[in-house]
C-alpha cells in the first residue's frame, strides 16, 4: 500500500498518492505538472487535509509536515526517520486538533520566509535546492549530513525569492 505523498511516474506522467478528504481510501492523482493547473489548493491540485496532532501546538502556513502513525499532521524534522518523511507544506495555519490543508508537488508562495527557513533569512536563494531541517517544520540550505540517525531529504527548489517548487524526494538516513 502506498503512503500519502508517495510519487510515481508511469508513461511519462507524474502521480501522487493522496487521501483527498484526509480519511477513507486513497487514490493516485496526476500532479499539477501533468494537469496544467495553476498553483494553490483546490479540488484539482495535489492537496490533502489532516487534523493537527494534539501534541503539536501550532503549525504555521509554509511549514513542512508529515502524517504520523495515527493519521494526524505534525511538524516534520530531519532529526529522525519517524518525522523525516514530509508529505508536503501547510497551506494554512492551524492549532492542535484543527484541520490543516497540505499541498505538495507544486509551486507555493512563502510569505513568511524568515519563519519557515532555518537561520531566518529574509528571502529564498533563487535557483537553490532546500532540504528538511532538524528544526521542526523548517526548510534549510545546509542539511545535517553528519549526525547518525538524521535524515537527508530534499524538499524543494526556490524559483523566486519567496516562491518554492515543492519536490519532496525520498529520505536517506545518515
């Protein structure tokens, strides 16, 4: 059984496994690259919903999230393989037990770069790849490649100073 956010390429078409309502059976959907959709959540884009885990006080829009073993959204972190499998980026801000929208594999606008990128830079570095940080929910340009048990996972490419193409790759455990 595929996991939420898993990608497949078949006959030069890109697909992602999603559970559109956050519950029930999943489905393979074409990614935004293959449908010609404009960025942003909607019924025709790569977007899922989940409840924010009760142990996560708040998830800010633009933060990287994963789906935990009980099916709730929590902040992703490269500190371990458990939290080091991000499914996408939060579209809205939500507190514990509230519903959050998560998008993946499309271009998103980050209006709060300093809050969601490690080191608090004002802008993204255009044309540069970003990885999942060991700081919960954040992107980084300098991933941890030395700590045993840490996870190395590329999550996006900055296409502009505040725009990120979300491209979550498979994690590699250090």
